[in-house]
C-alpha cells in the first residue's frame, strides 16, 4: 500500500521559526516536564531558586512566598534586585532580558553568581511564557521599578512607580499561571510547596523562607522555615520519627577542587538507609559522583577503624557499604560552579572532581571524629556487624529458596491464581486481603489477564525488620515470587510479570493499615515499581443502593448523596454500607471493582522532588514512635473520608 501524500509543499518557507517565547507555549512539556500539578508547582520553584541564588551569593536573607486569592503567586526577596540597566547586546533593560529571552541571566558566566541552583531549571523567562500575566518590581536606589508582561510579551515598559527606603533592595515577582496551559490543574497545593521550601531552607543555612496561604482571608495559613544549623537540622528533622542510636549529628564541611562540600549523618535504630544528595541546593534523586564519594569514604573509614581497634577480627570479612549504612540518615550537599550532569533529566551528577572532593573531606574528618569519640564509633560498628550477619542469613535463605524452586519446579506460590496470558503488558495481579475476598476475586476475574494473590492477615512491617526476617516471611515471599523482579540488589524491572499491581483491601482501618504495609514494602524494596507507574489501588464501592429492583453503587458519601437526589428519597430505598470485600459476591465484585470497563483505579505515584518527605511519612506511619504518628494523623485527618473507626 502506497503512503498517502499530504497536500502541501515542503520547502524553505515551511520551516517554522518560533519567535521569542512562542516555543515554550507551543511545547511547555519540553521545558517543565509536564503541565500537570508537578509542572505548575515548578513555576514557583524557578522564581524561588533565583532568590535562593542571591542567598547563596550572600546577598539575601529572607524570601516571602504568598498564594493570593486570585491564584497568583508572589515571591519577594531582599537580595540585590535584578539589574535594571540597559543590556547593550540586547538593547533592552537587563530585567526584560531575564524575563523574555530563553537561556539568559546572570548564571552563564560573567561573575554574577559563583554557584547557582536556578541554572538547573528553566528560568524566569519560561515562567513568564506560561503565565497569563507576570509583574516584576525591583527595589533599588530608593525607587520601585515595575514591568508587566502578558503571556510572555511586554505589556508595559520598565518604569519607576514609586519610592522606597534608600536601603531597601530586592525583587518582587507576581505571576498568574495560564489556565489554557495548565488545564488539568491550576490550583497550588500548600503542602507541596511547604515540603519543597522547607528543604530549600535546610540546605541554605540561615536563610528564612516564609510561606503564606492568603487565598481564604478568614483562615490565613503561614509557615516559616529558618535553620541556623542547616543540614544538621535537616538530619534531625528526618530522624524525628526514629530513635537515634547516638545523640550527635556528625557534620563535615570543606572545600577541595573548588567544590564546597557539606555532609551531615546520624544512625538510627531502623534497618533502612535514607541518604539524599544535592548539587547547588537541587535534589539529585539518582545520586552521582558526590554520593559515590561519600559512600566510599564511610565504608573505608569504618572498616579501617573496626580493624585497627579489633572490633572486626582478622578472620572476619570487611563490612559492606550496605552494612555501614543500615539505619543511616545522611545529607550530602555540594556547591559547584559548573556542574555536569548525566542524561537529559539532570538527576545524576557526573562531575568527576566531586567524587574525590567528598571522599577526601569525609574520610579525613570522619577518621578524626571516630578517634575522638570511641563510644559512638563502637555503637556504629556493632550495628554494622549485626547488619552483616543478617545480610548473610538473608543471602543463605534466598539461595535456599532458589535451590528449592530449581529442584521442585514450583517457582510460583501455590495460592496464586495466575492468568493464562504471558505478556506482562496485558497482565495484572490483584493483591487481595483475606481468603474469602480472594475466593470471590478468583471466581470473578478474567482468567486470561487477571491474576489473584490472596494474603492471609497483615504482612510483616518491613520498617521494623531486617532483611533476614523479610526473606523468611511467607506472604512477602509469595509477592516477590509472583512479581518475578526480585528485591533490593537483585531487583530487575525487566522480569516484572504484570504491568498492573493492584492492591485491593477493605475500606476500613484494617484495610488502610494493610495497604500502608504493602506500600511500605514496595517503597523500601521495589521503588521502581512505583516510580514507573505499575502500582494501583482498587476502589471498591462503599454503598449499594437498591430501589424497584434496580441497583446502583456509590464510591463515597458525595456520590451516594447525588444518587439519592437522582432516584429520590423514600422508604423503598435500601442502602447497604459495605464493611469489607467479603460482603460482595463474585458478580458484584466484578461489576464494581474488577471490570476494566467500569472500575476505578488510583495510580500510586511518587514525586522524587519530595522523596525525603515521602521517606519521613512512611517512617512516621510505620515506625515505633507514637507521638509523631499522632501529630501526622491529626494534621491529615481533614483529608480522610469514609473511614470507619
């Protein structure tokens, strides 16, 4: 079959040139990743990043961020103020260059900034392009200078609009996101901004960031973030739901190869590592050379100390990096003048010199600390040796499992009702709470594409368990085997047997707890399943409404109310409140929760920009400390509906 020819000429005149910021409006996803919630909030971070750069340069101490009633955002800093003089090359004021020309600013040479966080983003010009309107005010030399833009285009020239105190300097930016760009959502979430701004304040010692939600004048919300201890306080904050095994937060700082290094660490009694790395205050979720240098340093230093002080015997193997980092909370922050990144996403640092700089500074200062604090050194070494023994036991258990399955051919768990289709793209697995619901699900399912794995009771809380106990838990082993990927260091996403992993539990407190236990396990040992969008939550109905031999289902109170208005309220209405999946027969379960044509699934997503907060949430909910959990529940109770207690 011949290809159909399109009826237009293709010549020099058909090559489209997008002038100025038109390219950004045409393809916003190329510049901010997405026009969904994450991209919307990224606009705020870009403007705040510019103010933080002023703080890093030593000229800014306070940043105010306000959510206004009209859904615009105002960011005010007390830095030097964007230059207002004429840019000779462009022939327009420098501030206009910053807001209307891509890849322009004071961070590309010329000594404006030594290090910059904003350089990792897309700049003020992209924020301007994606806003319905943006106004910038600059306070310099006792005057207030203002310029306004609409959809990236100058609508009023830079002019003086008033006087200010002679000593006042800084920049005020107010912008309203364009609803034609952000069609999915154009409402800012206070908690999302709060998490990111708190992190920025931790990473910039002494900087004060104030976030104010003024959208409801009757209940204005304000949060202030100011940490003189910087990343030391960050570690304390992340460990607040855990029990530290020694009181001191170890802190190392120095400069080598023109790279500024800051590291803070503290071990706790948990079994998971929580290490976060940053370059110029920007999170690097995939790590990179700075994180490698840090890990090399602590592994070598603790092994040297344990050998020298006979904590490790001559016949005992070295501690692995995993052993030393069990229960470790760490922040690794570097400032680099011209950072190099691997890949398009800029999530992994590639600057070679960073590895040596971090390794050298941490090794030298950690060695000195351990010599001066032998009690703390011994506590860490002994915890690491226990971790080593547990890891060895886990390896033996894993090897034994592999040998068994190789001999008996029973690679899949017996209680798994597998699907017949072997293409993972077509397959989904329901993780079902309880045998009765599991039985209904097995009867209801589409056998070709839907697998059912019933779990008996609540699975092990991995937040409180070492690897050997995790490998010994029957329910967890069943999931690991069914998924096919392995866990932890053995994890291989290419071996995943189902492209939808669906958690299906009762809509009560026990069901919520089981869901959280399952999500904790997946987050700690198979995070890529969540990151790549393979994990879902089923949404069974809460109510069944019957009237005149007709049946309707409602998934929440609001939906039930709408149904009652629609069908009318009278004595013939029969309303059943489902307490659990076991109350539904196979037909009802299929119709309401499992039929791909009708069901409601919630995809579990993970915002890597707020990974430290996600980590803290799991620890708070599943850890030993009661008080942080109580505070979390009180703070978030307003978001929970239809939960029977």
